[in-house]
C-alpha cells in the first residue's frame, strides 16, 4: 500500500527544486561533530542523528515549508555504531579485510537510507516518504561507483544515474527527481577539491557545494509526469 492511498495527500502549492540555506559555520561545525562521532564510535548515533536533523532544518520545500528529521539515536543505534567501527577497519591493509569491510559498509548504509527517508517530514506532518529500492541494486550501484572512480571523471555520470535511481525508488506524498548533469557534478566536484587545497576556504566551499547539491533535487506531486 502506498502512502498516498493511506490518506496522505500532497499539499504542495508549487513544484520545483528544494531550497537549501545552510549557515557556513553551522554546517562546518556539524560536519566536524559527525566526523568526531565516527572516530570515537560510541557517540555516532547522536552525532549522525544531529547532523541529519540540522541539515533538514535548513532545507525548505518549494512552497516554503521546512523539512524536519524525526529520527532518534536509539532507532538504529547498532547500525550506526557498526558503520563507525567499519570506518576504523578500513585502515587494515589487507585485501580480504578491505573487501569485506567495504561490502559490509554498503549493506549497512541501506537501512540508514530507509530510516532517513521514513523519518523525513514537515511541521504539518503531510510530507511522508519511504525508500523501496532493492538491496542487490544498491550494492550494484555502489560497486559501479567505486569502480568508476578509476576512470577519473566517469564517477560523476555514475553518481548522477545512482541519484536518479534512488529518487525513482522513493515513494510518498511527493515525487523526487535529481536534475544535475554528469558534467555539472564533475565541475562542481573538481572546484570543491581545488578550493579545499587552500584549506582556509573549506567552510565556505563545503557550504557552497552542499547548497548546490541539495538544490538539484526537485519535488512535485507524485502523479506528475516529468
């Protein structure tokens, strides 16, 4: 049964791209806390949840309603702890271990994605989503993305296709689409990397890229044909 059939009808007064407005130091600080949580492992459920909540608070729908993230640290704490442990295991320089850790990381991010979508809402509660993508397909896309990095530039087009696949598998009171082209993803990624080389601009570069990337997602009524 879809969310639309359960009585949650879309109430968008307009369709279009999401409207992000991240504060420079707020985003940078939350990103650092996220990183600290991954390093220390135990705080990971709180830092991850806090990061998602902060990000959603600074993204609005085209009609002006702000998004909310209602997930709690206790929801999937064991998965978030597991992912933080896997970050450390990536430092083990053994081909077999690296392969197993990478596979486990990909598989564990699937329930995190489902959890994120299920807890994304608005103040009025009329925004509901669920992610219905298959685990095997998720694994395939991640493997393809990892392999495409070897081509230096091909990853941008794979990332575009992967984001579009994710959007096609999200069900709910709105329809999501991802509009960035492979060339724009590549260009923005290279410029971000260049700005980070100079260290000082990093907080502004991260904010600039986050604003751009979030604005590449558009929403419309679920029965709208794009």
